[in-house]
């Protein structure tokens, strides 16, 4: 982290001065790690038409946190990760074993998970207010250890994209063709869903449950307005997510708003601008 702090000290901002405001420097590094994660995952979420899947995962993670809190765990986040992964695997299984549409399956799991989370968090007359911070998030509270963990996950996702992008794309666009080509559709789908589950759960406390779904939709949606091929689609989604992440963090610092909400609004602005540009091209 010392090397990172030395680099940030070169920036022309008052919070970047040497020996001060380490929370803001940590938040900037977290954004630079989180944004590419969401930029990459967004392309496949949009391509697979699973826009509300991350919302359902957030609800299951919330239920996991409630279970961890009831059990008195020192780190309930890992309970949330475990429940989210189990949720993602169960969702993949039901999706492949039934004729139900994806949005129907997501709706069933999402409503069940949020009801379970509220039920557990208010059990015995407990107050829900202790979970209010999850709704908005606080990226300024991110620790260097968690940033390192997210960096490892980013590396895993990049490797997944390098070695499995074609199979992921084919499974999303034409499952029957993918199956005929020998692609293990269920395994590929389950792997991707589990990766999304881990990313959503680990970043939920910093981004906020109310807006985290937007970060898995808007980069890909914005990129589709401009891209002519898969390479451009991935590149535009990545760049849009990173630029919006930095701009949103700076905006939240200077006007005192939620970082997650600010990033989402910048991404929404990007979508509006690119959509207008797309209309002009057409």
C-alpha cells in the first residue's frame, strides 16, 4: 500500500496530500479494482438477459448476513458469500431443469431471499436499523485487506474471460448450439453465476444494496449503444465503468453524496449520451 500512497501523493487534490486521508486513497484504489469487475461482468449479464440476477443475489447475501449475525459470527460476510454461492448454484440448477423463464426463476428466488432476510433480521423483535448501512453502502470504509481480496477476484475474472469468453458468449446467445458444440452449458452458467455472487456479496457493503444491480447493468447497456463487435463491447464497458467509478467517487467526495449512487448516476448519464449518439447514427 505504501507504493500506492506514494503514487496518489502526486495527484493535485487536497485529499491526496502525503500522510493524510488514507480512507480516500483506499477508496480510490477500491474503485479501480471494483470498476473493471463490474465492467466485465456487466457485458455477460446484459448479454444473458439476467439484469435482475444481481438484485436477487444481493437479497440472498442480505439473508446470509442476517444468519451470520444471529449465529454470532465475527465475520458474517463469509456466511453471506456461502449463501449467495449456494443461491447461484440452485438458481442455475432450477433454470436448466425447468421450462420457467429466467425472470420468473429470478423473481421466485429474489422474493424468497428478501423475505428470509427481513424475517431473520427482525426475529424476536430485533430492529432492522442495524442493516440500514447495507442499503446505501460506504466505500470509504474499505480496508486494504479487502482491496487485496478483490484484486485476486479481478485476476480470476480476467482469466475466466481469457479462457472461457467464447463458451460464455455462445451459451448466453444460443444454448442449443453451444450444447451441440460440446459446451458444458450448466457448468459454464453455474461458474459465471457463482463469480457474480461472490463479487456482489463482497462489494455490497461499499456500493449499497439499492444500487449494486445498476452497476451490473449500466456499463454493458451503455457499451451496446456504441459497440460493433464483442471486443468493442467489452472495451467500452470496461472504460465506461472505470471512468464512471472515478468520477462518481470524486463527485461524492466534493458534494458529500453516496459514492455508490454517484457512480450509478454517472453511468446513467453515459447511457443517455450514448443512446442519443446511437439514435443519431441510425
